[in-house]
């Protein structure tokens, strides 16, 4: 890919935060009782985006179920 075709890690992440019916739209929200897809990090998300190779993910939850725990 050329320089003008690349996305920053932050921009790529934002594409996954929107609903499936509106890619790139406003981020989804969660509330009490809602199922969640999320990653728990051991640092600020900005730091994890600057240091993609260090494995900052502590746990991953998909559909409200724990699927990975470091």
C-alpha cells in the first residue's frame, strides 16, 4: 500500500467501534445488562496503539463471554 492508502492504528480501531450497519459511523455504546465485545488493556489505549507489538490485551470479551485471558 502507498502512504496515502494507509490508515493509522487509531483510525483502523475507530472503524471497528461503530455498528455493523454504519461502518465509520458513531461508536456503539454499552449499558447495564447489555452484552459487550471489548478488550481489557494493561495501559492507556493510546499507548497500546503506539506499541502494537507488546501484547497489552489482558482479557477479551465477545458477546458478554470471556474468550481470552492473559
